[in-house]
C-alpha cells in the first residue's frame, strides 16, 4: 500500500511514493525516530540509525482491526410484520399489512421483496432471490402444497388471492426439515377458513384483474370454508399497467421494434382459484383441506414473409390439493399428518 505520511521527531515532512519507493528529504541524526503510517495498518516506528545502516529496508505492518458493535434486529416497526428471534423467521399478517410504496394492488410477492435479505432484481413478483440464491432454490408452499408456478405473466403477478391468505412465514436461513429440498429459503403461505365468527366476503377489481372472496362458518366452531377467485379482463381491454408489463417482459424480443415499442397484439389471460375447508369435531382434532388452481396463457402472432401470421402461445397451470390432520393426544404430545399433491405443466 502507498504510505500516506512520514514523521520526523513528531513533525510531518513532505514525502512521495514512486514506483513502489518512498522518497523524502531529511538531515537525520542518530537520535531521530522515523514513524511510518499506512491506511488500514497500525503505525510503526524505527530508529534513524536503521536507515543509515540498511541499503534496502523491508518492514512488516500489522493490520488495524476496527470492531463494530453487534446489531441485533428484534422487531420491525411496520405494522403486520413480526420477527421471530428464535429461528429468525418473519411472520406477515396479511390482513394488517399496509400498502407499500409503488405497490397498490396488494401483490403478495411484491410485498415480500421489500423485506431484508429478499430481492427481485427484475421487479417481477415471482422472481424472489432469498439471500442471493436463485429463484428455483427456494421453497414456496400454500397450505403444504408445493407451488412450482412463479406467477402469472412470467412471474410478474403472484398467483395468490391476497384476500384469502391469512399469514405468511418467511424463512431466510435455517428452517424446519419438512421444508427441505432447497438451499435458498422457504415461504409458507397459510389460509384460515373461519369455523367461527361472522360471514365475510367481497368483490373488487383493479387495473389487472377482477376478484372475489368469501369466508364463512358453516357450523359454529365446527366447519368453516373460504373461497377466492381472480381473473384477468377480456383481451379486448388492455390497461396502461398491463401494457407497461408487456413492454418489460418482451423488451428486446422479436415483437418489439428498434424503439422498444410492441408491434404485435399480446393477449394475456390468467386466473387462479383457491378453496379451503376446516373441520374441527372436537378440541383435540382439526382437519384442514386446501386446494389451488392457477393458469396463465399468453399469445401473439408474428408476421413472416413465407407463412404469413404465425401464432405463438405459452400456457401453464399449477393444480394442488392438500389435507392436514392435527391431533392433540396429550398435553405435550401432538401428531400431525399431511398429505399433499401438486401438478405443474
């Protein structure tokens, strides 16, 4: 490293570094002491007599270590987000989570990308990088159903109805063995059919889709259901937000011109449906049955000189179902049986 200064008897003198050599002028005496400083290293001193008797001087410098105080995050001030210090997982209460800046549609995955340690470099909700891992190295589950679809429209829209989701558990490092098979992280999405309380539901729409949901107790403290559905608008209607997503997805592709404008009509259709049921025959036993179906279809036509307009269509679906039986045998003994199936094409 380049030396920053030379002190003679405590006073700095002009010095330069050229071709790895330290150059300075002085009229030394035997009693002088030369102090040498270098950024990132502890200062050291030598007697002037050492310079008189040594033609080439080599010195070992000790690194200067600065130890900062530890910082431990115990909680988040944002409403609806709670940190579990025991396993460093993050719990999100979707019902109380406020809207985030730039995210007005309540997209679940877009909210996750605002958490520490989770990023989405291309701003697609489904492309979550947890602690630097790839998007397919993290485990996504909905009520124990492995979800393989990144989301609608190549991952730009998450495939979950936020009105049906109750809680989200995010594991960025160590997690339970049942979530194994991945090296990145895990996201547990949980619904909560209401076997007690009042009937709730609603319908709505934003610039991308129309949606509806219902949560209802069928038998007080015994049976509850929840249903949720979302679907995109007919392809004859394209909102400005959907146009912006299309320009982002197909930037630099064959359906854009040199100015980056889309030159083909892109038809986007997506839908997702969720259903859940809880059955609690007594205080010791509880059964949860959950299912999800998501589908996306994107199509456009490319004009060619030989074959005319050639259609290209991309579609995928993810169908999943699970059942979970919780039984409390004794006060400190519990059993948990889970069966799940997930089919992705």
